[in-house]
C-alpha cells in the first residue's frame, strides 16, 4: 500500500501539473507570472521544485516576494507581493520607480505623477532618500514634490507648497517624520530636522 501511494504521488501522472494559479498581482499580467514560473506540465506535483519556481518569479523586478505551494490535485499556486513605489528616481533611461528598500523597477502604466521625484548623486544616496520618504506618513509623503540627495547624509525635501525640509541622513527617519509633522504647523520656509532633538524653523 505504501509503495502504491509513493508511486501515485511521485511517479504517476494522476496528480500531475495541469495549471499554474496566480494570485496577488496588481499590475503584472498573470500570464507573465505563469510564463516566468516555467512549471512543466505533466510532471507529478510532488516532484516540482517549489524553491526554483519561487526564485524565478522573484527575478521579476516588480515582484518583492513570492510564495509557491502545491494546489492539489493538479496545480501549482503562486502568490506574489508587488513592490510598493515610494518615489520616482531619475535614471539614464528616464524615470523609474523606487521602493522603501531602494530597489528600482518599472511598472506597466509608467510613473504616477503624484510620487515625489528623487534626484540623487549615486545609488546609495538614492536608497537613503527612499528610506526617508518611506518613513513619512501617507498624507505627509503626498506633500513632497522632490527629494535631493547630494550625499547619503545630505537629504533635502522640497514640498509642493514651496517649503524646504533639511532632513540630513536617513538615520532616525521615523523620529524625524514625527517632528516634522508637528513643525509644519508653524510658520516658516525652511524646516531643519536633521537633528530631531533640536529642530529649527526659519524664514528665507
């Protein structure tokens, strides 16, 4: 009986792959995920290397993570989590999206005009700028028009209403975001939260 069960699961085509089920997509076509997953049809489900399938799907730049599982009796289930853009960043081929981890990617439909634009000198500076934006609550992030990062430790936010925020490095960004939220209720044009324990507001 055991031998029969082993044969049924691992060697027969009774429980073989017939389809790939894709879930979690927002901007990627399910067909693209299934194609990249490259799961051979007719192979017993139990013999499919789920780790290999996951790695292939996660090579798609817009995919942050993927979970792959067996969906008995005839399918492989792939659930993806797409990256969330916090800003757009200038590149040699135009603007691309960047997530909170500093990973750049492109997405069907292009760049949302509501996202702040990062202008950075180098990849590391862009990553730090993205981390700073990601720390902002949604309503405050939406008020940022542009982020300039001349170095990793010199990040400046330009708000849509014309005010400027001196951010410094991405260190303590959550604290800086809280301080900035409180400061913006005060009149001024330049808000310096680079040292969140001693912020300043000035008029230029």
